[in-house]
């Protein structure tokens, strides 16, 4: 007989829910990863095909975050130890 935790992990992986849960974990981790100052001015909205969409409060913040994009991608992927985010689109 299989432990319930292993059975659930198998179900999540086989059903394709693992990717969706990983993506939601990254969106939820946005504030923690980028810090308070950035999180007050930019919010992670969605992930589609490895592209994280982030809504910013102004063009100035959009530009500033664009300069930090590679570092943010690295930190987010390290947070869940998977390469989910390939790019970020600031809107």
C-alpha cells in the first residue's frame, strides 16, 4: 500500500497540475523575492509559456525592473529550484 503523500505527488505530476502549482508558487513568491519597495510598485499577474507578466505603476518602474530582469528571473527560479521563468514582460 502506498503512503497518501506519495500517491498525491504521483497524481499531481501525472495530471499536469505540477506545472500550474509551480507557476502559482512563483506568483505568490514575487513579493518575498523582489522585496518590499519593488512589490509596492510592481505585481506579478500571470505566467504563460514561461513568460511572467508583471504590472508596474509607471514607465519609470517598468524601465528600472527591465534593468534588473535577469537577476529577478534567476532569484524566482532558485526559489522553487526549477527553471520555470524564461522571461519577464513588464506592463
